[in-house]
C-alpha cells in the first residue's frame, strides 16, 4: 500500500509540473505590441525590466510609433541580443 502512495505522489507531482510549465510557455509566446504595451506587458519580454519598459514608452511618446519590431533597438540600452531573443514576440500592429 505504501508503494502505491509513493507512485501516486510521484505521478501527481509530474502531472502538476507539466501543467504549470505549459501555462508558463503559453504566457511566454504571447505577442507584445511595443506601440501600445504598458510597463506590465513590456516586462514580459526577456531582458526587459521596468526601467527599460519605461524607456520604450518614453521613446515612442517622443518619436511616435515604432514602424517595425527591430526599431526597438533605437531605444537606448536595447541592443541586438535583446531584440534577437524577443523578435518572435514583438509586434507593432
């Protein structure tokens, strides 16, 4: 009987981990429109914290909307590495 409890616990734990990782992956594939996103939405991008999110918002207020996703690199401190890891998640529409 003890062995079945252990097996059941292990199986339940594995199922829980798979369910949680699926939810996290789904959140990380959501597109972020850099022309309309809030700080809370922008920080979902990798390597973008609150200060860079604020810089993105200030940049678009001062310069108008981004025309293409790679224009995010015009924001001070955001370079090719940050763009490359986020390029599939950034939109401008």
